[in-house]
């Protein structure tokens, strides 16, 4: 089963991306900067990995922490923050080949996802191939297809329970990475095999399945088995602490990614019977992606520049350390071509708009914003 052939128009504002790429190339040429990471990126990598593994090692080995249930739980909380930081700031760039010009480095850091419960093969297909190519295209972008539990697109069927999704969605965002660690990777691997996406990406099914089995067993042994053996908490408290870590990470990821696409400004393109979309690929990114909190330097540092989602979607192979500077170029070029440049001033404002979109999608067959 092959995926449908979707074709973006080549005669709708196609000059925008040509001009934008020229200006971005000129920026790097004139500044002498690499398009990849810098020394600050290396320091962040050390910090985020330490934020995840230091508390983990501490809750297993440091006596005064092992003697305190409160401090032990605190270690799991900090791990949740580090887990999200690794995913947003390190693994994400590496799997886009944006971290380094050295593919060995990208591949090595991309596999760090194994230590937070996933595998990069599935992540690359879902994120790099489906989400980035077909952003907000129903039936193609899996990020807007959470199943019947939630409705992220006006083209999906609306159920009665969706009237309450603006209330319960936040809880299920917290289960996002737990799903990776348990069932999602298995389902995706078999689904992508059936869709022949593994073949198109040069991935062999059997070796990948073996790799998945081995890495999952190693992950469970490391992050569940060892704490059960050496943590002072009871078995049930250890499991609850592990779930708390997962919930913190999942919620952070949901709050960063969802307000960038499931918002009133998105137009959710639908291909015609021939698979054509009436927009250039880059223009579709502008219509279906939104920035937030451009002035929040600390937030931007922690989330790997993903508050600049517009820049990321237009240039996914450029390291996030450059997004803030590139945003001025992108905004000016979009305005010059009379195209949207969606950006919410604050993080909270973006979450509120996302909540409004969840409400609209849950109450109306067509979200009012699309009328």
C-alpha cells in the first residue's frame, strides 16, 4: 500500500521561497556562520544530557537521596525536564541532520531517542517525511491524526466527546512519550512497512524490528528495572514516579508542538481528486505554522528554538541556534510577498489560541476560524 501522491502547486507564489533561500544563503555567506550547531549547542547538549542522567544516577547511588522519598521523586521530576530538553534541543536537530555537518555525529545524537523510549527510524518518517512534507494535510500528517479521541482537523469526523477536548486534551498530551515507550513504535513500524515508507527511506524491516526489540528491552531494564532494584521507593511508587517523568515530558512536548499548528490561523489544505494542493510547499508552511513568544530567550533556548516553528519548517536542515536571526529575514520576505507570518507574542497566548481551536473543532463540524 503506497501513500497517495500529493502535489503542491508550482505556480502559486513560487518566487517567495526562491527569494527567501537566496537571502538566507546570503546571511550565512556574509556572516561566515555555519548552518549547523556551534559551541553553545555543544554546551547545551552536555547540559540537557546531564539534566536527564545525573538525577537518574543519583536516585540509584547517592545515599542521602536514596534515604528520602521526596528527593527521589524530585529526581524523576528533573528527569522529565531533561527528557523533554533532550528531545527538543538535541535529538530533534540531529535527526534533521541540522546538528552537525558530520553525519556520524547526527546519527549518534539522533539515536539518543532510544534513551527516552523511542527509535529514530519511526520518528524520522513521522516527523521529517510526513509532518514536514504534508503539514496539516489530513490523512498525511500524523501529527493531526490522534485517532477518535481528539479532533485536530475540521476534515475529521466530529464525535460528541470532542465537545470536551479543550478540557481533557492536556491530560492526553502528558501521555505522548509514554505511548512511544510502550505501543506506538510497534504500530508505526508495521504501518510504515505496509505503506512502503520503510523501503522509500532505505530502511529494512527485519533488522529494524530486531533493533526495536533490543532497544526497548534495554530501555525497560535501565529505566524501570534498575530503579525497581535500587530505588528506596516501593515498587508501585517507583512505577508512579516513572509515569510522572513521562507525563511531564509529554505535556511539555504537547504544549510546544500543538500551538504551532492546531491554531485558528491554520487553513488545513485538502488535495483535490488528483492529489493537487493549491499552494506552493513553502507557502503551505506559512499558512499552517505559527511562532510564539519570540522575545522569550530562555524558553527558546530550552525548547530548541521551536517557538520559531515557521523558520524550522521552512529550513528544517538549519540548526535552531540560527532561527532568531533568520526570523527577521523570513518575516520581511513573507510581508513583501503579502503572505502570512503567524506569530503569537507570548507562550500563554499561543496556548490560549490552541485551546480555542480545540474548543471550536469540538463544537463545530467546520471550525469558525475556517469560515
